[in-house]
C-alpha cells in the first residue's frame, strides 16, 4: 500500500515522470476520416482502447492550433479551445482525436474496428433571399449544384452530421436532411435562374450566395405520392466475437439510418437496449443466444410496442452501440483498469471546490452548510476505506485549500491513475424542489459510463434518496465537464445529494450516511474491476 495526500496541485517527482495514459492496449493503425486530412496518413493514426491518437504533425496540417507544455496540450479547433494531453507513441507526439473533437462539439463514430469518422455537428441553417448559410461545430467543406423543375440550389456540407438530440436552429424556407453518413444537404427553391453562384467556407461555416434570383417558399410536398419511409426492423442475434476482452453481438436491421441507440446497465448488471418502434425482420437467426463473455442475449417484446435487447455478461464490460453496414453492432469491451484487486490500483480522489471556492451553499436551521466541507468529509472517508484495501490513494486536497480546476485531472494523468473520482454536492435554483443522487460520465465513453453505472447503483441501494441514474456530462455542456474531459482514465463525478433540499441536507450532515455513501463508492469500484 502507498498513500499520497496532496494539498493543492504539487506533483511528486515519481508522478511527473509517469506516462499520461493508463491503458496497456497495443496501438492499432486506423483510417481517419476528418476535415483537412488525406485518406492515407504516414505515420498513421492509431487506436488505443476507444480513443484514436493522431500524430501532432497531421493535426497541425488539419488546421488544429496546438500549444504544448510537457504532456499538457491546448488545442484550438474550429475556434474552440480545448484542454487536452499529448502522448508519445512510436516516438511521435500524438493527440486524442475523439476527446478533442467531441469537446469542441463534434461527433465521432467508429464505423468498424479500424475506421473513425469525425464530423461537424450542424448547429444553424439560414436561407435568405440570395444565400444559404450553414454553421457547424468543426470546419467543413461545401459543394453546390443546380437542379431544374422546380429550380433548386443544393448545398452539400461535409463532413457533417445532424444530431436528433440537438437539431439545428433554422430560419427561412428550405429543406435539409442527412444526405449520406457524413454529408448534410440543404435545398432552396429559386424563382429564376441564378448567376454568379459562389460557395464560401469560414472557420465553422459554409455559405453559398448568388445573384439574379430569390429563394421562395418550398413547394408543398405531396406526401400521398411519396414512398413511405422505410420502417425500422430488427432481426435475430449473431454472437460474432465472444472473448473476455471483446464480445460483439450483431443484429440485422433495416431502416436504422436515422436512429441512435444506447445501452443502459441496471443495478443487477443487466444491459438493456430499447427499440420502441421496431418491427420484426424475418430471418433465420435465433432470438436468444448464449456464450461465454456474453452469457445470454435475448430479443424480447417491449411493453407498449417494439422490442428490447436484454444482455447478461460474465462481468462488467464497457458497451457501445452503432450501425455497421447492414447490422446493429453491440460491442462489449473489457474496461480499462478492470481485473486484479483494489490493492493493485491507484485512485485519485477529488473533493470538489475548496478554499476560496465554497461551492454550493445551503442552510440547516440557522447553520450555513458549504459544499466544500461536505465533499472533503466524504472524500476522506472514501480514502480511508481504500487505504484499508491496500489502494494507492492520491487526494487533490486534504484540507480547505483551493485547487485549480484543470490541476485536478492533470494530477490524475501525471500519476498514471487507474481511476479519477470527483465528489460533489448538488444544488438548484428552487429550494426543496429537487432531491436525489446521480453520477456523471464524460460524453459516451464506455469505460467511464460503466464506472458511473456501478457507483451509482451502489449509492442508490444505501442512500434512501431518489436514484436519478448516471448521465453523460453532455447533458450539462456541449463539451462536458472539465475535470472529466481532461482525464485520460475512467473518470466520474458523483453528485451525492442536494444541499438546498431539507431532507437531503439532513442526511448529508449524518455521519452514518456519509460513511454509507463512502462504502458504496468503494463497492462500486469493486464491481467495476470484478474484484
């Protein structure tokens, strides 16, 4: 056992020389489809775990502005500054593409084991009398074409995607759609033949303007003459890979192009994926399969219509769901940091706020309650339990001291931590209006999501408060939470209760409650590693 407690952001010498990425995966060359890059890169981008690392020289050629300070990196892409890190792979300084692109508001997707697509998320579309403007989150390119009967001007923007969860704001009369997997098409109807049509691209915008014609209200669509949209159908199950490190369940699908899917792990360790409007696709594949890493998977009728996929695995695994070719692919991966026991792990515990930053403030009778005091008390309890397990514990603070925001994850990165856990107390604008606990993970990172699920499930069992579940930090900000975004290991932020809810704060001040929550966090960690 080794216990290190740090007030402030000071690093010990052995930490400063540690690597900045905690996985032992072998780098695999991949194809990276991203604005400003040729198809074949030398040296290539590589995949490590669920991240894609791009050599620094290629990032700069793609227009990324990169400032390095040791292992720290500040990257400006599409006008957005992102705090990141740099890792040396095969003697090349490399940057984490997915983390940076998603933090800047972009969308990324593995379309196979060795192919990553990075797209701008379209935020705004405007059509005025003689122009079309499309704004995204990352740089894009633009192409146009003219069509007749009726006279139309078409603007294709790529690489770009529409996000159903965050549709673009619109102004004017036009049609738009996801034309293909990485192209958004905007169509404006014109009253005459245009002249001097010219496309222009800015840092995050694509615009085409013209003379000699005006945009008009788009023609009414005769829906009766249009072919109906292809219904979403799912077939049976195929277990194509079944190992402790990777398991893949495939389901033949049709009509899935405009759907997004996600898996939820319940408190019993069962994974669920809902298809609320799906129809059955007749095929010869079974509706239930059994295996080793995937103990069982079943397609079940869903109450209210559609189907749901229920999967039990031999142990906790990270999961990602996406459409690959004609199949829906559910990939289960052994999470980073899993295996062994807590005695072999290094865990950074972050007591939120501190010093001049009090965090949220509530009241209990005449007593003022400060978030920074509660987070420190609970974090110390977690540390004590982990120390008894033989864990190497690193605390970002052990007293009422102020720690810079980015210094917290940078400390975890520098000491090669297996996990980063940040403890916070929630608040909202209306007293006594919200109660309960939930846990944040970054974007849709499978490892961090699994860690959040495991910890949240254990806290929910003992807290006596409403279980608000685990959720992506993208629900708060487009770029997520800084302490999670900048962490390179599985990382979560736990909101234990509401400091301005009378029932919650009564529990927060109870030492037995604090101890129960601390034990639940550790139990969730044990569940994650399978120990």
